[in-house]
């Protein structure tokens, strides 16, 4: 583990340099990175026509989807496409020969690219929070620390969940499609399509025990001050539980799947 941790800084630094080289990709990512704001526009239209739901104001929707934009761009789903491409091309063989496990190679590559992108996105969101009167986050030192921990947990769960699904590629060429189906269904339980507080009671009850909320809705609700101490502790417990579960699943599937791996070319 010490060797792995030592390898992370140079691998992340290398990934950031590669990401910074492709400026047009950064510009394109910025355009797609603000996609949650389209959902905000839909909700603001609904509010303007029919009035806000009970307990919500126009400013709440502004605050929710501005924060959701950050979470949307902390998803680790990009590793699925990279795993899938490397398995198809045989480039995974090269990664297997390196002294660092492929998981850490993909993780650092994803993290490096996101760091470059976030250096552009975060200042834009901070500026919006200062200039737009409707944005309001009742934060203090304790809540900021909790939100920071929730963001780290959200990224870790998202990355490990996506990496686990990517290993389906050892048995099938449909790993990316399986992931799209999984996350497509999960988007309703994540708080991405709509805040979970506005979902039916049965869906909200199921969503709080699934991993999707950890990766999106939970940090946003925490930032907006909509969770008390007990609900926040429960959210962290669920997230840590899923992190452990996906870690075990990843190790088991990897152990069996890598034995099946065959490649030509690469």
C-alpha cells in the first residue's frame, strides 16, 4: 500500500499534464459539464407555472442544481469506457505488466483529468454563488468539513462502482451498456433527475439505502442544510458500507476475471 500511495502523485501529475494538453477537450467537457443546469431550467419552468413544491423555493432549486453540477463532474464513470477500450484493443496487457495495479492506473488517470477540469469549473460555480442572489448554502466550519468528506466518499464510491462494472468486460462485450442501464435506473434514485425530497415516499425509502444517493444527492442535501445529525450519520454509514461492498466485489471479480483475459494486438 505504501508503494501504491507513493505512485499516486506522479501518476496524477502525469494525467493532469496530458489533460491540459488537449484544451479543446476541456472546452467540450465544460459544455457537457453544465448539463444538470438544463434540469434546473426544467424545474424553474415548472415552479414558474405551477408554484414551488412545499418546502422548496426557486432559490432552493438554483442552489441544488448548482451543487449537483459539481457532483455530476465528480462521477468516476469515465473509467468504464477506458477499461472497455483497453480490453478490446489489448492495451490492458501493457497495464498488467506495470508494477501498479490497473485499477490505480485508471483511477489516477481519471483523477488527473478531473482536477484539470475542476480548476475551471469550481471558480465558475463560486463566482455564480457570489453573484446570484438565489444561491444560498448555510455552511459553517463543521458542515464544510462534513461536505468535503461526503465529496471524497461520493467520488470513491462512484469510481469503485464503475470499476467493478467495467470488469464485466472479462466475460462480455456489453460492459459499457450494462453500466448505462445500471446508472440510467439509478439516476432516479440519485437525486439527479429530481431532488429525492420531491420523489414518492417508496422511492425515497429505497434510494437512501442505494449507492446512487451517496454519489450525488447526499452531499448536495448536506451542503444545503437539509439533513440533521442523525440523517447525516446514516448517509455516511450507507456510503461507507457500499464502498466496502464494492471493494470486496471488485477483488473477487478481478481474481476470477483476469484468469480469463486473452488479447491480441495491443
